[in-house]
């Protein structure tokens, strides 16, 4: 029998913080995981940086698969027919237990949990007089935030999974799946500790703050259908605001801006090199976009919901060409405004075939130009942002109180910034009328799709709204077509849109190593 071996990395560093330094800019100096090793505050924080490094710099995790693979499983994206079969399996719902991509994400999440559990135990048992109570408290809360985040993704992707909260649990390969309600209890407990972390203004850039913990706690309440507690938590997220210009959300000139709750910093020219994998999977092929493979273009379902000339649409997407426009020299375009306020048009002649629209919003060309390399670029990865909070507030207000002015105002905050027609309960010129609670609910859900596309939320949203709703949206998206353009899907892509496939398969390696675990329904 194969035995799965958990591996972890805890990098211990010497830190010298200053008020303007970013949390992850210090050099690492060694590895160790012993309770007696953390003899000072800097050593304790060094162990925590090891956790950060493993979580934010691994493609299988929150900066990679858990964003673009999740989004590919939603109703917003399609696939490039020439893409690797492993990548196409997500939007085509053809995942198998042998999938390396699924296995890598499962292994990564549990590897992180192993490191986190070991760190928590070491810190809790630490008795060094040189470790301050304040630093110890903060480090423990950040570690528990990360454990909650790992289990959040495990539950949302796989449902019931093995629950391991102590280092000794990790050596036990034969462990049953824990019901997700029990796992949510652990997640809620960890997050209720983490929400007492300092505010964003009191921590280094890139480090977890109170706002990030509240954000994830609200997400968990929503996933559990607990609207009242979600509303209570969302109301505590303060000190953030929408950027007035949507183009500034991901701008290299506005990193860690007022809308950002938590983001991963990326810089060009570093060693080791940094990058933003989303660009490679989302953006169109172009000679100056190094490393782009265009695996997951935008589908017509999304484009049919947009307002074509709005600021958001023009900034978010490249143009999908009409079939009659296509030539060897023209396969779509994108226009951005440079630092001088001038329009710069990029013509694509080596675009994805068939010819689609692509997500462009994550690359800020206005200050750095459009020549970049996916693996070496300055475009930050914004994981949590305030626009999502506003839309969650609108949703819980709608569900709890119906068609209120508050729900409408929250929804229209996002519409106004996007420069798109606002909603109204009355019939007004220039407004979209919502005549029922059901229409308001759908408008909020659609706005989440349009505003947050590509950010990794939609697949989880669809599932929390119920399997019947999710399946309907998935099927509708795979039938949608803009006349005069290439089809985004094939008829056979509807075959595997089934309820049982809304959960990913347990990896074969885990099935082989764990005698007590069972496979998710529908997978062999």
C-alpha cells in the first residue's frame, strides 16, 4: 500500500521590521521546527513567515489553482481547445482521481496544515522569557487564520475531508472523512480568534489583519447559509472603501490601496523571480505577453450580461472579434489608457483559436506598458477586496429584509463605479427596474459575476446558492452564443454537468494511502 508523506517548510528568519517595510521582504536563514527554537520575537515571526511563504508562493494553492481552476469550473469561463487535457478537465467537468492538478492542490493544503499545526503547538508550548506575549498572541492568531483558510478551501472543493488539528494527527494515514459541519466548527473557532488581530493600518503590507479575518469569517457564514451572522460580521469590516476609478484596483501605482483587504506583492526583477500565474491562464496570446497560454477565455454568457461601452467592460475584457472581422492580422483587440492619458490599442494577431474574449483587468499597462513576462512581473494578486464585501452586504440585506433601499444602494455602489446603468424599484429612464425580491437577488448574483470575474469566487458562490441553481447556470453558460462569433463550447460539454461533479474527486494517492477514506459520489 502506498503511504502519502506530508512535507512542510518552515523558514526561520531574522527580522528587522520598520514601519514602511513589507512583511515578506526579509531573507530566510534556516529551517527548524522545535518548541525550544523560538527564543525571541524575531525567531517566532520567522517561523510564521515560513507559513506565509509556503501558502502564497505555491501554484497549487491560493495564488493559482484555487483561483483560476475554480473559476474555470464556474459559469464564467470556457477553455482553449488546444489546451492540455488536464486544464480543460475543469470547465468540461471531466476530473478524475488521477488528476495531478487536483492531487497537487489536496497535497498542498494538507502540507500547509501540517506546518501550521506544528507551528501552533510549538508556539503554544513555548516558555521563552524573550518571547513577548503580544507577538506570541498575534503569531498564533495569524497561524489559525491560515488553518481556517486551508480548511475553507478543502471543504468547498471536496466536502467532507479528514480533520487534522494536531501534528500527531498528520502521521495517522488512516483517518475517516469528518462531516463538513464539524470542520466548519473548527474553522469558526480559529477565525473568531483571528478577528482580534490588529487593523490593516497597524500591520506590514501583505500581512493578515483583522479585516482579512472578518472577511473570511463572513464568507464561512455565507457558505453555511447563516445570513444573520454574516451580516453581523460584515458590518464590522471598516476602514476600507471602493477605489473611485476601477482601473486603480490592480494598478501598480496603488498597491495595498483602500479597497484591498489582503493581497500578495509581486515585483519585477527579483531573485527568485516573482510572477502572477493568472495572467498566463486568462490573457490572450500576444508576442509581448511572455508565458501566456490563454487556457481559460471568457465565455459569451458573461459578455451578454455586460454593458459593452461601460468603463468596467472596456477595462476588464479584450474584444471578441466577429467572424467577419477576422484576418491573419486581426484576431481581437484591447485598448488601455497610458500614463499620458492617451489611448493605446493592442491588436492581437496570434490570439486563441477559436477567437474569444479574455480577462485583462489583472495587468495594469498604464504605468509599465504592455510588455511583460508572467513569471517576472509587478502585478499584485489581490485576494480579498472591499467590492466583495459590499456585494455580500447587499446579498444578506436582500435575503434578510427583501427589497430595501439599503440593498439597492449597496448594489448601485458597484454599478456606479463600473459606469453601468443603476437599478431601481420604480420605472425610471436610464435605470433597470427590479420588481421583486427574486429579481433583486438575481441582480446581486449577476453583479458578483461581473465585478469579481477571474478572482476565484464564482464556483463557491454557485455551490452555496444550491446545486439546482448551480447546474442551471452552468448549463445556460455552455449554451450561450453571441451571433456572428465563434461558439465557446461544444454540445458534448453539457454531458458531465451533474450534481455529483460539483465536488472534486478525492485523489487516488489519498485513497491508496488511507484505508478509511471514501471517494466522492460519481468518481471511480
